[in-house]
C-alpha cells in the first residue's frame, strides 16, 4: 500500500465478507462524510444522518430509484470507532450479486476502493491501535488452530505492548538516574559504580525472554512439516485419515496403493502441521511407485518430525532397522517410531519394541480404532516444544519484525552494561540506552518508517 497515494480520512469502502453465498454480507465504509454519503443511497437519509454513534438504522439501499436490498446500517462516529473516523457498516443479504451491487453503488457515489489493510492502518495512525495489536489481527485471521489463535488474541489484548512499555520504563528510569549523575557528579574519575544497573539488567532479562519466545510463536504461526513414512501396508494412510478425521487417503491391503504423497493441515494438540502421507518404502520395478519412494525420502529430509510406522503384528524388519539407523545421519528431524495395528497383538503386555529408537520416542496405536492417537499427538507436541526451546505463555513476539527490533534493543542494552563495567564515559551508555528505546518504539510503532508500515499493512486483506 503506497501511503502517499491517498489522503487520510478520504471516504473508503470495502467488502468485508467473502464473496460467496451466505446469510449475511458486510460492506464497510470509513472517512470524512462516510455516513452522509451512505445516506445518499439510503431510503431513510435523515434517520441515518441524525443517528448517534453505536446505533443501527433499518432501511433499504436505493440507487437511481431502484431498491437493491433491505439492510441494517451500523453507525459509528469519530473518534469512537475502530478507525477513529466516522464509519457506516452495511449489513445486507449475503448473495455475491447483492453485495457487489451495493459496493459498486458506493464507489459510484464518492467512495474510493480501500487498499489492503487500510482500515487497520487508519486505526493505527489515529491512535486506536499500535503495531503489535495490528499485526495480531492478521495473525488471528491466518491462525490454523485454537492455540495459535489464542496466542494472537493475547497480543491483540495488549500483552506484548504492556511488556514492551514496562521494559521501556526500566530503561527510562535508569536514564533519569544517569542524567542526575552527569549533572551532579560526586567523582568524575569513577563511573563504574555511577548508577544502579539493576533495572537495566532486569530489562535485558525480559528482552531475552521475549526474543526466545519467537521460535515457539513462529511454530504456532507457520506450522510444521510432519511426514508419515514406513514400509508398505504399515498403516500410513489409515493414520493420515485418523489424524484428519476424514477419509482423504485410499486405504487398501494391496501393497503400493499410495504412489504419490498427499498433504493436508492437521492439529497436533494445538500445534498446526502440514501432514504428509507418503508412498511405502520398498524396492519396486514400477517406475511410478519408485518415484514415489524417492519423494518419500526427499520429504523426510525436509521434515520437522518424522513418524515412522511399523506393523506391530509382523514386527520390525531388517529394512525398517536400516532406515531407522540411517535416519540418525541423513535427517535432522526427530523421529518417532509408531507401532501401528496394536489390536492384532495377542495381549496388551506383548508390546513390540526395538533398541533402534529410544523408548521415549516410541508409541503404540491402532489407526483403525483411534487407540493411542491422543498419546501420539502429545508426543509430537512434546518434541516440537523441545525444538522451540520455549513453551512459555504470556507476553510473546508475533513477527520477525518484532523479533529483529527486540534483538537490536537487547544488543544495545547489553553493550551499555558492558561499557559501564569497562569504565567508559557515561555518555556512551546513555547513547546505547536511547538507541534501545528507539528500537523498542519500532515494535509498537511509536518509531516507524513508511517502508515498515507498507510491509505490514499490504499483507492484510481488503476490508481490514
């Protein structure tokens, strides 16, 4: 979005709901005169113009004397609106033709088509939100599990902003103490103990915690790659279907049924994952199946977690053992050995086992009945938590941009502490602290370049 291409407060409009048959559709408008311009198309113009903020007015959208649809218009008046401007949101019947007709009428009567993220951008420049909350809106829209949505909601509720603000106060208090020391020094020759570094050290600790949080948050946002592999007829497709809770993969007793890989999103105890069902590993003269086996090995090389399935009733084979041994050298991803078809064992105590994989990385399931699926999901999440090195909740970073700014602030504060301990002039430490405050300001948007804003808001959908 080029911010110089439009004037803030200029009336804008956008379709805020999907253009698909549905019960309701919503068209949003915002800007100076937005309510009056909508009134030009409304069957009760006076009622709409006189409506107070946070009220709803019933009527019809009428263009050139023809009724388009029966609607409700929600009225929000500045500054008590989501954008900080006058807003009117039209709720109509959800047919794509109806929604589009109303939208086109608005554009023909003085509204400009909103750019991507322009409503949220206006909320930001009018002080209704900060960048951490604005980015959280995009995270919520893109979230794939309740857990990832919940983490984004915490940022939308202000947890990250509050933490950054608290860290800034620690730095500002330290700067104030230093300014007193510079103005009224007791001993100009000694500065190593010129001020109390306790607050600065606490700020560094909290910034380090925030920096560490990004690895886990990225995992919940981007998801992970989980690859199902194993010999033919180990039950990979059955497990794929069981995890998806739908019949996506063809299941058959015929070896080599799966020749290509299938992919779908799934949740492992709240962690979003791209799950891959792959061709069974075996030697074959079938050219297509052989290519599928080759792709299985390639996908395993790019996986974040490998689930290797073995048929419990037949036991582990030499080929299975060979793969498990080679996986330690070839693949960087953790491997979980999944003993499937446990229902075919003679007793529950006759659990299959191998020393090729640590006991804590082995799990027994029955993909057909669903037994052990929850235990498998929890084990996958446990391994991913170890990879992320941080499963904390509360204040956490939500984007690479935030992580970069926090890292820069942490570096500057660490340098300020080192400079003080090394006996450098207090002015050097002051400069580092001021630079750190600028970096923290970038996180929330108090300090921000046009390029950064363009990068953030241009990835939003139209209507947000």
